[in-house]
């Protein structure tokens, strides 16, 4: 009865009018918020790009920075250092993070039921991952500086930086991989095991391929993070603008170069130029992820 | 039903399965005949699926599960078999079709590959043979590289049957294999079962009483006791169970008075 009376109330003309005004107001409000947010984003990107493109030319891209307070030279070695840093970090962190996620999802469940100690350790690991995900990057930098740079005597080097970077993105990789693995239906696992496949074969041939789009998303998010971070690499990678000859050499990533140009030189225009390259890299990376993960998802879902 | 090529495939004695403290089935004692279809019927929660999953030790996958008593297959206690070997011989079809998100070919080739077969020629042979056995070959022979998920539900279920057949089992366990399918696809599966029972021992859990009556040679009726544990009420040739059951409870159930 009550539901009916609501309906009849809503049908009166006065109410309809009020509803419509409410609708329009809400629509305008939401539209304005959306517009403001998107406009801000485009404004920032547009500003950096338009400022940056004034200094970007062939020479800027293909010569190394010359150092000094005038900020002479280009950014060639910083591009190469960034690529080295990203690749090396991924090589370290991917097997570690995905492996940990596989353990947590596929094996820890059983182990925790068999032993209280394992249950406690797994819970501690999960909490640790959660906490680490929220720790500022400079904290990882300080950790990497004292452990890798000083104690293990790796010095300011690609190796120290990649290990610290790996520690930084490890929680992201573990969490996204864990979530991806959890979405794989149990029916797939049971189907595989019922055919006499071993547990590892099941994980390797059914579970991982199905979870791949999610895992890849986590990896690409991490790449973005490594490209964008400065503080952590300031204290582990050093800042040499020469081309790193080995993983034991110091280097300078793009983001670090932007920071150094802006804080230590007069070449603010070149900082903008570098930032523009950085932004474009991230845009291209994001488009790439979307394409890749759409392809992978399509392959997995069979469309 | 009494020709010589039938023998006792499984002997089950005092079988009990516990999930933690909960006893899901108790004191089941029966034999399963080879090259026949044995259907297991009973109300929801009476432990039919648990019983079925005892044959290939799928219950082992659930932590805290304890299985007591014996399931003897071809004179060997299955607890003493290597679980991988056991599952190679005892295939399983699930309630919902669960093809892997791979091509039709890769789905059927999955089992043989998991057991180490690499030769492409042999794999092709097995895939074709299995798909023919599952009466799916004619429908998919030109699209073997297409994703298995592009098939209809009934086709997917036959694909799962082909996938199970590819590892050359001698027993097929089916957990309500047609309940997620439309009546026509369901009937196709039933026809397929009649073909398959010449070569395989089939145990099928079903909710559908007509299906049990139509398709099976033997019928086991399970019920839930007061302590919620499932137990075997009656087990006999299907025609006997459905026309002249020994127990009052069975009669009540098949005539739809409860369950």
C-alpha cells in the first residue's frame, strides 16, 4: 500500500516538476565537476607539452646533458638510463612478485590450515604488503641507500636503484597479481586436476594464462611508477649524466633529470622539455597497456 | 545386464567423508558395475556430489577433508594409488561446462600434453578421436583453433567430455552434467552416454529423475539422515528401483512426495 501511495504522489504534476528541476540541477553539477577535472588534466598536460616542445629538437634528444648550472646539452643518456632502470627493475620484481602471489593464492590456503605458524606468517606477509603499499618512496630510498649503496657496497648504481625500485613496486605487483589469480574460476583448476594434471602444471598452463591480463596491468602500473619516481632514485641511482656502462654504474632517469634541472640549474625550459618527453612516454605506455590488456582479455575470453 | 563383460569396477566399503567435524556421508557400501551407467539420485545436501568426488579423490583438494573406509577400483585401494594416475583413469565432467579459455584443439589436447605427449601428429589423432567419441567432431572440425568459449553450452559440455576422453580413462564421473543445459542439448548428452557406456563405466549424479530412469542401468538412492549425514538407502537395477522399490522412503522420493 505504501509503495503505491509513493507512486501516486510522484505522479502529481507539482512533484514531477520538482523532480525535473532536481534532475537538471544534479546534471549540471555533475557535468561541471567532470568538466573541471578533465579541463585541469588537459591544461596541465597541454601547458607542459607546449612549453616543452619549444626546446625539443633532434639535438635535444640525441646529445647527453653537459652538466653545470646552465643546464647545457640534451637528454639522450637519461632516456637510455630510464630504459635500463625499468627493464632491470622488472627483471628483478616480476618473478618475485608473481611468485609470491602464486604462493599466497594457490598454496598458502592449504598450508595455513595445517600449521598455525604458517598461518601467522602468511597473515604477517599480507599485512606487510598492505603497509608497504602506502609507504612513501623516499623511505624505500633510504632503505636502499643504507642496504644496497652502503652496506652491500653497490654504490650509486643501476643495481642499487633497481633493487630499491623493485622493493617499491613489489607490493603493487603482489596485490594486482593476487587479485588476478583470485578471479580465475575454481572450475578451471578442478577441470585441470581432474584430468590428472599436477598442481604446478595446472597453475602454469591454465591459471597463469587466464590471470595474465590482470598481472600485466600490475606490471605496467609498476613501470609507470618507476618512470615517475624521483626521490628514491636520487639516493640510489646517483645522478651521473654519462651513459651507464654496466649495472654497477650510476645513471640519471628522466624524472630525476627534470628534478635536477629544475632545482640545480637555470635551464627551466629544458626541464619542461624533459617533462614533456616524460609525459608522452607515459601516455604512450598507457595506450599500449590498454591495447595489450584488451588483446589479452579478448584472447582469454575467446572473442 | 548380466552379460559376461560386466564385472565389479568399484567396491566401496564403509565409506565416510568428513569436512572438518561435519560428516557428509556415512557407511556407504556398494559395488559399481563396469560398462554400465549407474545413477545416483537423492535430495539436495544428501552427499551425492561428495560421494562422486570420492572416486577420483577430488575431496582431497578441500582442506580438512578426511575420508575413511575403502574405495577399491579393479582390486586396488585408490588411496594407495598415485592421485595423478588415478585421475587419468577416472575422468570427471562437472555440472557447469568448464572448458579452459583456450582453443578447442588445446582443450582436448590438454590432458595428453599434461602427461608429456609432445608429438603434434599423435595429438591431432587423439583430438579427432576424442571429439568423434563425444559426437562433436562434425560441428567443430573446421574451427579447431577457435576459442572453446565461443561454443554453445551443450557443445562446451561435449567438449569437456572429449577433453576427459582424451586421456583414455576407463571410468567417467558426471556431476549433473546436463542440469545447466537446455532440454535438447541435455538429450544429446544422454544419447552420448548410451554410446559411451560400451567402453566406459559411467557414474552420474542427477537431480532429474526421468533422466535417471531413462538413461541408467543401476540407480542408487541417497538420503540425508537426522545428523545431516548422507547415506545409501537403496541400490538396485534402475527398473527395479523405479517400479518396485524395496524401501518406503525410495518410493516416496521417486513419486515426488519429498526432496
